[in-house]
C-alpha cells in the first residue's frame, strides 16, 4: 500500500530558476528521497494542488494536459516551461467515481493544465516526466472537514497504485517575509508538528478540522488554500503514522516550512 504526502511545494517555478533552486535545496533533496522511499513504483500520481479551486470538485482528465503559468514577475523563460507528463484518464475516471460514491459533486475537466503547484515539485521528483499525473481540485469553500472526507473517499487508491500528494505550503503568507515572519511561522509549525506527529489519530483529525484555533493560524494562512491539501492527504491515511520528511527554516528570510508522510 502506498503512503500519502503533504508537501510544501516551494515558490513559483523554482526548479527552473538557479538562485531559487539553491534556496530550496533541502526541499529538492526531500522530493528526490520521496520517490526513492516509496514501497512500490506508482502507476500514477494524484496531485491536489493549492492552486486549483472549483465550486465543485474537478478531476483533470486530459491524456496530455497543457501548462498553466499561474504566477507573475518571474523570468521570461519560466513562461515557456513544458513539463510534458502524460495524464491518466482511467485514473481520473476512477477518482471521480470514488468522489461521486461518497456523495460529492464532481466533474471531469479535460481542459485543465498543470499548474505550478503540480509541475514544480514533479520536475524534481520525475525530471523525465515519465510518471502519469492527474490533478484534483480543491472545493472553493475550503472546508477542512469536507476535504478530509474527500481524502477518506480516495483511500482505496492507495491499494490501486496511485500516490496521493497534497501540494501546498505549511506557511503561506506572501505579505509577510523577513525576520517578522520567524515567530509566527515557527509557532504555527510547532503546533502542526505536535498535531501530526504526537496526537492520536482521532485527536489529530479533530485538531486539524479546527486548525484556525492554532497559534498564529491566520498569520500563517490568511487564506487556507495552501493548507487544505493536507486535509485530503491525511484523510486518505487517517489512522496512519505521520513522519516529517522535510523541514526548513529561514526561507524568504523567515519562513519555516515542513512536509509530511502518512502511512
């Protein structure tokens, strides 16, 4: 059975920019190790990116998705990136079936391209783009309990060879960088580490559903789009052991960021 992951996916198209890639060298090492530590090679990856929201859940269904350059202010060459992984329409259909059977509205989306929440980490994990990739949207209400229930619905995929990856950031306040970010970033990360690594599964889920009561919660996540993928990853492995597989401090002058594995 495959584990699930919540990854802090870095900033913008960072693998394609030399100085940013150097800053995220620890993240890069963790993503490489992530693929090497899997108990089996997946047949596909299901990526829940903090950069795709819809009013109902959507599943990327194209056999050859295009690109979405959903960032601004980066070097010109980053708007010509081509990460040409194949899609997996059969996996997309199965994902939609599981979601529908759980009582949620869901659509197949044949036009959705890869956003940087997906292609940036995948460029490091599978640089040859030889792993099929399917994206799953968040629901725009960003309800933590509903997204955890979504994860529970997707749990059978773990035995079907599909690696579930929630892609976001454990700290995501673009307006707060530098030394002033250190205290709130460390404070929220400490709560997250305690919640995920030290709490029993029932308590862990309950704490995450009420994540906005954590220390510095709304400083760490003024809008929770980059945290909610964690709920999906955990929901799909709710009774599993959590391991911190990446931890970095001082990003952008003050951010602390972490990634977690559940199995």
